[in-house]
C-alpha cells in the first residue's frame, strides 16, 4: 500500500518503526557517542538536512549528537537561517 492509500495512523506507525531502526543504525555507526564531543549521554540523532527541507532518513543525512551539542547546533542553524533570508 502506498502512503496515499494507507490509513494515516498505519502509515505513521510504519514510518516510526523505520525511523527507530534507522536511528539505531546511526547510533551504532557512530559508536554510541556524540560525533562532536566524547559524550555518550542523552544521545540524539540529528537530520543534517531537515525532513521539511527535503532531507531523508538515509544514514548519510544522520548525525549522532549529545543533547547539549544538538541544542548548540540547532541554535547555530537558526542564527544562520535568520541571517540568510
């Protein structure tokens, strides 16, 4: 079934399952540590190109970051976007 013919709830659940799997692959690839600092706590997987801007869940678009580095990167990205509108 394509996403267009599939019930929304079912499609969202399938996408969530695929994301959980891809997230684990990214964490494993990055050695379960932040790619910016040596932290292994509060890890998150960041989309380099956001989904809403055409990014995907491909491993090449994912980056493991600790919570602190993720917040910092998001702030830098917001500042950059604000200056380049």
